[in-house]
């Protein structure tokens, strides 16, 4: 595919962690080099190498390139002869490694497809979550996703997948099985299933494009309180819409307070974290980003909050990037009490580009700060109430995931204790004004 066809790729976004975040940069190659060099190198491995160099040269957050002579790097890259894309990939990765930034990285076409699929919040397949059962060592269905071909066909949790289009799955890894099951929407696939109390049987399904649920929520009755528990797994393209539906549904069920669980959430789309922050408070800053020339941009709430009920946020060491943006915004604006462990500590933003041959490049383009100007990079966010799980507690929750978000979950239980304190049972109300949320600083005890 030629380079010009990729100039305004909708896949270009900005990364803030393990997943992707949105900014308003575009992959445009209007420089003179494009007209002359690209004409000679079109669709060659060398063109790919130079495309990567140009993007880093234009966007990378460190204008000194980690004290590397970036011009000399280009010369060195273009002096080499590449007989395959794989050779170009090796050279690109070696050059990027010199920047000392693990988040500025090259992805081959398969890796890039996986990333964009994850952050789009959609998959093309049949809609199941799988695992290799520890006891039986067989590929087993964990759940069929809502509105998926699998659920509609009657696939159940605990079903064993014995074969995929006739290929036995014994000793097959989950990733390999996923690659076989995923495919173009509208195409057919046949699974051979095993189910307790029933003979093995074949089931033919038609793949479809499925919105992956990233928000799970439920109403919990904790003593005399009605608690809306929301767990957000990642900030995908559908996360904000799913969060909006969750809050509205729980509002309709007359919850007294909320627990937002961001533990284990590696990040995602920056725009999703901004939209979700705006659902929790009406006024105040959300995040500030600063680029390599010192240009800054501050994003604020816009009076579109959906609830003013007391809020606790759960975090841990795997709560990163977009999770930290949302947590920092809620904490600094005193909208929520943060409970759990120190967060991961990643305050860098990347733009992501689709390259000429379907591969991809993530480039760190900015540094971000919490509303109070705190730099959390390599530090993380310190919870208002720090409560680290013991190894035994971690093992218990890992082996019994149904305990997560219950009173057997120490961090959740502590959040409930805070929210149940009579002093904070209701939103504050100022006469002749709108109700205000309880302040997070008052929730520390």
C-alpha cells in the first residue's frame, strides 16, 4: 500500500500506557523528502525505515533524542541494504532502542493489528473468553460475551473447545486458539464442544463484529447502603459509552454511593479517560499535557456530570496511564477518595501511526501532569488510603475472582467502610445551589 494512502489514517492516535489515547496529530508527510526520496523508494523496506525516522524526528518529546545524533542515525539507516521487511524491522527497533524510551516502539503488522483491535473495543469473531483449565488442561469457555454469536448459539461457561474447524485444541495456547477463532465478520467457523452430561457435538457459527464489554457494574447492598460497583478494565473506544450507561442505570436504581474499580487497568484512550472524568464532576481541570517545545494544553470538565454521589476509587500497581489520569483528576479535584496501592507511574503520551505496509509506530509526544501539576512519572499516585494486599490476599483473589468487589476483598471492604461513615452518607447540599459531592479529603479516616 502506498504511503499517500495512509496520510490521514483514522488509526493514528496517542498512547498513554499499555493502550491508546487520542490527540489531534496527523501523519502528514509533506516535506520535500517525500516527493523525491519516496518516489524512488516506494513500498521498499528502506522507505519504511525512513518513514519511521521522519515521524520520530518530527514528534518525539525529547528534542535532543536522548543525546543521540538523530541525523546521523538516518544516514546510517539509509546506507544499509534491506532484502526483506524483517531486516528493516530489526534496524528500526535497534535505532529506537537508542532513545531509551520503551514506549516509543515499532510494531509489525500482526502486533499493530492486535493493538488497534484492543483499543477499538471491538473484535471480529464469535465473542467468547477462554482459558486453559488448570485441572483438565483443556481449552475452556469462561464466558460468552453479551450479544455475541456464541451467546446466541447457546455456548456456556465451562464448555470445552475440543477442536476449531477440525483442528484439535489439546495443548493449544489461548492466543493460538484466539487467532483461529477470530476472522472476518460474516465468515463461518465450526467448533467441536464438550459439555458436562452431554456427548461431544459440533456447532457452526458465523463470525461478527462484537463490542467488547470493558465496563462491568452491579448494585450491591452493603448494610443499609446501596452501592454502585463499577469495574473498568481498559479505556477502549467504547469505554465512555459503556460507563455512561452504567452510571445512568445505577442512578435509576437509586444508589447512595459508588465504587469505581481501576485495579489492573493498564490504560487506554486518552479521550476516553477525559470523557469519563467529565461524568463525575462538573468543574475543574482533568489533565495538562506538555510537548517538546513546552507547548501545553489543559483539558477541563464541562458541566456534564451524571452523578454527585460519594465516590471511592480502587487502584493498584497495575493501574496505569489513562487510569492514572482519571484517578489524578478525581483526587486533585477532591471528587473521590482513592483506596489501594501506589499506581504504576506513567505520565507519557504517545501518538500511534499506521505505516506503509500495515505495521505501526508509537512515538512519545508529550508529558502529562495531574490538575495540581503533579508529575507522576516513575512515581505513581499515592492513594488517600494506602492499603496494600498481602501475597496471600492477592493469591486468594486471583484464584477466586468472584471475590473481587466483595467484602472478602480488603480494598473494596475499606472503600465501603469509608463510604458508610455517617458523615459522608449523602452529598453535601448548599442552600439555593446544586448538590455538591462529599469532598475526598473528608473521607480520610
